[in-house]
């Protein structure tokens, strides 16, 4: 019985880590789209113009605070999960809260705080690691590796949402396509939808988008003394 319970706990923890990893990747993709411009070579000019408008709008903000919903669906595997979270962004720094886990990036190091396990993982960000998504990589994240063009225009509760379709050019990429929804009026990101080649659909929807909020001076600072009983795992 205890073995079965432990196996269930391990499965839940693994699922949580995978969801956090996947959601973090989507979050970085949205950040890349928000903050940086695109190459126009061999691309849809209308899509490029709209993305540039989004870039210009967001660059005018000192900081951004987002509440979001993250959904993971796969009908073949009978998977249907919804989670909520929030993120605070300023420049290259951010604080992400998702599935009971807090992730802080102060511009140099990443701190992953897991209250359930009373564990903190600290790691440096290595720009040379191909698997790591770093602030510097955001500069060129969507400038190569994707084809994009204008897609459907939807009415969502009175809001006009224009979608842009991004298709990975790498045949080994497990994603079939990505749909980025942009509010036509505000030029803010509404959602990002990833369609996997194996039928998995992940959606990140922005429920609240606030800008230029009053933030603490220590908003992006990790303070070890706040976690006296936590095990701290330093990877570097």
C-alpha cells in the first residue's frame, strides 16, 4: 500500500515538474514576442507589422504583471488539466508563481522554491546551454526557426483577437504549430496555443494584464533567511 502511495506521489511530482517546465517555456516564448522584433525575410508582412506594434507597446512599460490560465489537453491520452498562475516581469528579471512553485530570476541566477518539499534549487544561467532559455536568447528566439503568417480573426467576449500562426522549420520539433492571439485594440498578447504532433494541446491564456505597477525594491531578490528549514540545492 505504501509503495503504491509513494508511486502515486512520484507520478504527481513528475507531472508537476513537466507542467512547470512546459509552462515556463511558453512564458518565455510570450516574453520574447513581447519584447523583441522579428526578421521580415520570407515572412508575412502583415503579421510582422502587428508583432512590431505589440513590441513597441510593451517596450513602453516599466514592468508587466500577468495573471494567466494554463491548460494541457490530449484527448487520446484522456488528459485535461487546468492551472492558474501569475508572473511579474521587469527587464530580464521575473517572478513566476505556478502550481505552488515560485521561480525567481534576478538576471543572473534562477531560484526555484518548492514549499511542498521545503526545497530550493539555485542555478546559474548558462548562455551556452542549448536547452536553456535565457534572457539573451530572447533576442533571437523567433527570428529564426519559424515561419509565420496571419491566421483567423476571432471575437472573444467583444474583443477582436487576431491570431498569428508560427510553424517550426525544424522537422524534429515536436510542435506542429503555434498560434499567438493578439488583442487588436490593446496590442497585448491574449493567448498562446501550442499544438503537438502527438495530439497534445497546451494553452496559456492571459486573464489579467497590468503595467507599471508599484514594485518592491527587493521584488526579484532571493532572501535565503526566509526559508530556514528548506534544503537548498546549489547546482553550480
